[in-house]
C-alpha cells in the first residue's frame, strides 16, 4: 500500500503543476492576443518587448506590464504613447483577473469598450484618452465596483452613459470631447474629485454638484441648462408615462402611511404594557444587569493587575455601570440583531489602552463574528452631543472610513462597537517586526491617496456639523481582509491643542484663538501630514524623545533632504523625485500656522495627481 502511494505521489504533483501552468498559459495567451490586435503590425516589436508565448509577463518584464511581487500576477498594463493603431479587445485584457490599471493614453487605437469590461472586477484605473475608440459605453461598467478613475476623453464615444452611481469609490470621470448624449451622467457628485464632460451632446438640467465643479466642466453642451450655466431650464410637460409613475408613487406613499400608523399604534400599546409591569421586576432586572456588565474605573488595583495579565476574558469582568437596554444599534448589516447581553457573554481580549480609552476584541457566535469595542474615557462631550455625532456619522458613509456598528452612552461611560479589522494598523505595518520592509513605495502612496481622499470626503460632508476626526494617527489607519486601508474612530475625539505632537508655540496660539471646529479640521490636516512623514521616513512619531515633524524640518532646513527618506524605499529604486513631491505636500500639512495649511480637498487632489503620474510611469522600463 505504501509503495502504491509513493508511486502515485509524483503523478499527483505533476498533474497539479500542469493545471497551475495551464491557467497561467491561458492568461498569457489572452494577453498576447490583446497586444497582437492592439499593435496591428505597425509597431516594430523586438524581443525586448516581450508579449509572446516564449516569455513570461512578470519574470521577463514585458513592456508596460507590472506584476504583484508575491502572486506574480499581472496588476498593471500601461501602454501610453506607443503609436498603437490596432483594435481594442478589452475581453482579452480582462482574462488577467487581477488587473487593476489599464492605460492606453495617447495612441490611435480603434474599436470599442465591450461588455466584457465587466470581467475586470479588480480594475481601479481605466485610461483610454486620446484614441479613436467609438461606440456606446456598456452597461457592464456598473459592475466595476472598485473603479476609482475613468478617463475616456478625446475619443468618438456616442450614446448615453450608463448609470454608474453605485460605483461609490469613483473620484475621477473625464469624458470631454466625445459625442455622448442624454442627460448628465448619474454620478455621486459628493464623492467625485475631478469631472469634465465638456464638448459633448448632453442635454437637460445640470444636477446639484454640491458646489464642487464649475461651468467649465459642462461647457460645449448646448442642450444643458441650469443655474451653473446661467440658462434656465424649461418646465417639463406632463406625460402619460409620468402620470402612471405618479399613480404608482402615490399608492406606495399611502401604503407607507398606513404601515407607519400601524407601527405607531403597536409602539404605544407596547409602552403601555411596559408601564404596567411591577416596579420590583424592573429593579430586579437592573440589579441583575449591573452584575453582568462592564466594571467601572473604580475596579480595585488588584483586579486591574489581573485583567492586564489575562489575554482573554469576558467584557463583563472589565467594566461596569452599563444599562442593558441602552445599546443603540446603527444601520450596519453587522449590527442587525446585536444585543448588549451578547457582548457581555462573549469572550473578549484587551487589545490595548491609550490616552482616550481601551480597546477590546470581542468574539460572538463561537468566533464567527468578531467585533472591536472601544471604551472612551475622559471625554468632555455630553451624552446628547455624543448621540448626535454618532447618528450623523452613521448617515455619512465612505468605503474607506470604518463605520460604527452600535454605541452606548451614559454620563459616566461611552462605548463604540466596530467590525474587527484583522490586518492591524498602519503603525504596526511601518514600525512592527518587519519595519516596513515589505511595504513598498507604490503601496505607501496608495495608502496616502486612499486615506487623503476619504478624509477630504468626510471634511466636506461634515464641515457644517463641525465633526472632524479629532485624533488622526497611524494607529487609527487599519487594514481590512484585502489589505485596503480605512480610517477608524472618526469623530470620537474633540481636538485639543495640547494633542499636537509638533508643538510650535505659534501653532498652538493660532489654534487657541481660532473657532473650535476650524481648529479641529486643521488639526486633522496636521495629523495627516505626520502620517505622510511616517510613510516617507519609516520612523515613528516619537523616537527616544525626538519628534518626527521637528526632526524632518531640521533636516530639510539644513538641506540634507535625502536623509529623510526610508532606506528601504531608496533600495527599491523608486523615484526620489516623487518622494520629494510627497514630502512637499506633507510639509504644507504640518505648517506651524494652521491658516496656511491647505484644506483636505486640495491635499487629496495633489496626492491623486502624484499617484496618477506614478501609475502611468511605473510600468515603463
């Protein structure tokens, strides 16, 4: 029996290797077909180009191709300004399922974008500007949920733009100088950073663009109207179709009223029944609850020492004073059905304690669901203001800002519940055991761009509410299962000038005399600038009593700027020019005078431009 197993084992290994190899061959064959159609025989391709079946796109460095260093899968195809005059066959390119960037800027490519674009599930950047591509944009564009930048300008596209409003992360939409028709594309204008649809054939009213874009973004479309282009829109005549829609709408409205009325009646009945319960029962429940709940900071010193030495325990053994009925569950799907007693009974692990509270990892349903619970202490905001902030934050969602699942609030204690993020923080990635060695320049720039864009969005949406992050630092930038960064604990802290790490007295004085909300947002920008310095230097904010921002200023002043950058980045051969560009942005953010710091939208655009340059050039040999 053993001899048979030994004989079979090499065969199995061969079969597994063969299957793996054949899948790679299929992707390679598709990419070669993509280039054969694109080049159309008019571009002289020698062996150095690659793009043939006898070489490998990653190991042999095909021109314009960048690969993931770990998985050896194709991530970027950048073929700008190569005088390509063939036909675009997007289906071939999308066989590379991990493709995130496709750029064909400034060629003379013809063809169209087919429905197969929907197979590029991981595509984040699509640049095909400056070609002769025509036809309608496919409906499958809406399937590109990860798309961030979309540039089809200076082509011959026609027809209406499909509804891509559900692509929540889209921040650039360039479609100028085409022949597109219909209404202005349905986009999330509050999230968009760059927009240009000028010189097309769009018609109808210009929607509310949240004051983010000027008339230049819409010029050259004679059929457009609205306040932005100083052209009043004609009244819309009623139609039979609209009448039918109105009837259906009225039916749902009245049905909604009926359901709402029934809910109100049931709620009143429930409250009346609740009040009829004996007072003794209520007191018994409250007494029983307090025995199971979080212990307060009055826990004895012996109990504290025991808690610190235990890695896993029930939350109820750590904090107290929480009423069972006061947990407010928000709109996150993770929190649906969550009860406070579930948190109390679940095993929990103390992850850390800081200036503003403690953080616990809580495992529910035998480890199926993992949550993070933040206990906030020494916070001057009263309960009503806290509730207002939490509910307003729940209404303001961004894919790169970690939302609260639920919260509890009393005069003595405030608790926040989040989804647990398994891959740790930016601080750990930069300064942990690996010390950023596996964290390259492109990854760091990507983190800067994502966090900057998310922070700009939150500042824009919550500016009037006066809700800034208040405690922005690398420990509050977390990574999810896909290693995508997200901002945690947004809006939990109220900014105080003594929280500034780079304590220029002039900066403190200026912020002390500024409006509180103004100081909060400017402090966020300062905190973001310090995060940029951590990304560039690989150094923590404080090392042996040395402040990072002060140290960078001193080195730059003495004109030893190159000494600032992380040696791990320099050894990778990345562009020092782009290091300098990002450093300039960081220095603007940590300007001692808060009034001279740019706003986050300006910062996000600067970093976005820098990242675009990196994406376009990184694939060229």
